[in-house]
């Protein structure tokens, strides 16, 4: 969340820089022109990210500013990276792949960091899966249409070379379970079975089109996104996690968003108030004069999500 001193709508700063850019062009001052363009790109990236990650996100405004950044710097890796994420959420997978690829190319001056490169590759795989799903659906529709005219021999020849040949096969690739034993791609039926019947000593976290949920001790509660992921970090932790640990692992590396330890403390306080089984799930200990938390000894966990979900911590 931005500080109150930052103007959320950058019209004045943009206007000022645009006027300076026009003046530099008029004077044919290439060095000054390049400098102002960089300032404008930083401004657009800053506000694009703020619109994307605000408490009430505005993806349309975020996309607008990121496209403005790319209009000034067509190769800027972070602008391509952030725009690709927005397009992915809009299910515009083909264009998202284009911008993810551009993000990987980078420039001589700027490159994605290692985490961003890994996430980009993972998102490109997911984009490919969803594009395949659309194509497989079209194949099945055409083949089931009695009036369709096509060369069946040629179709069968190449169909044998396709990795995924039916929607049923693809559906098994769209869900995932994560436990202390690792990560596994599962079918929708198995997903529903695990969701409906969690084990007695198991903390179940789930992500679906219905939102974010936690289930434990026969109770199930919905959570907002930030609270869910803070709990996600604590439930998987192999050691006691302090506010600083959560800040680094979740907000610095995953959300790429500034967040104070005081804000994380408030989120945990809300979780304790919201979840009647908090004390049964989470234990705490003082670590170097700081409070650390993790899953209680003797408990296990299960995380259910879509295969396309990119998760923080161990999964990222």
C-alpha cells in the first residue's frame, strides 16, 4: 500500500515530464531526452504496479500505464513482465506469452532477476496448457460434427504425435495438491474428494474460483488473499517465521510489494480473530527477542489449487 504522501494519479508529474521531453526534442538534446524517457518509464511502472496491487485493484489502469511505459521503451523487461501477468489474468494467453518472451529477452541495461525468470517460464507453461485446452476443444467439436469435411487419414496421422489428444486428458493437468511429501498434478474428481474429506490432523488450504479457504477441525473459513498467503507461509514453514521472514518471503519475493512488519502484525491479528481454531493450528516461540510462528507439531497440511496457480515460498 502506498504512503499518503504519494499522489496516486500521476497526471501532474506526467504532464511536467512530457513538457520537458517535448522541450528536449525541440532542442535536439538526445542525452536529456533519454534521461526524461527513463523517468517517465519509471513513473508508469510505479503507478502500473500500484493500480495492480492496490487494496481495490484496477487492472485496466495498470495495463494503461504499462503500455505507456512500453511505448517509450519497447524492450523494457519489467514492463513486459508485469503486463504479461495482467494479460494472463484476463485469459489472453497468446498475448501474455508474447510479453513473457519479451521480458526474458531483456536489454543490455536491465534483466529480470532469477525469481522473475523462473516464474516467467512457469507462467508460459501455464499459458500453453490453456491454449492447448482451447484447441483440443475445437478439435473435438469439429470431429463430432457430422457435417465437417476434413481429411480423416491425415488428421489421424498427426493426432498420434500430439501429447494431449482429449479434453479428459487435459483436465487431469489442471489441478494440483501440495503436501509435505511434495507436489502432484491430480484430477478434478480427486481434488473434490480431498477438499470434501480432509484428515483429522490436517490443515487444508484451498484456492478455487470460489476464493481462498482454510479448513481444520471440522470448520471451514473463507479468507481474503493476503491473510490466506500469510497463513500459507506459516503452515508450510519448517522453522519459526518472524514478521521479517514473512515480509521477505511473501511480500518482497512473491507480491513484489512494500509491506511493513506492522502491517503483517495486523494481518496475523485479524487471522487470530477470524479463525476459532488458530491456537490449535499455530504455535509461537520467541526467537532472538522476536515472535516466531509455525504449524503446530503433530499436524500436517494439504494445499489444493489449480495447476496454473503460482504460489509463494517453496513453490516459487
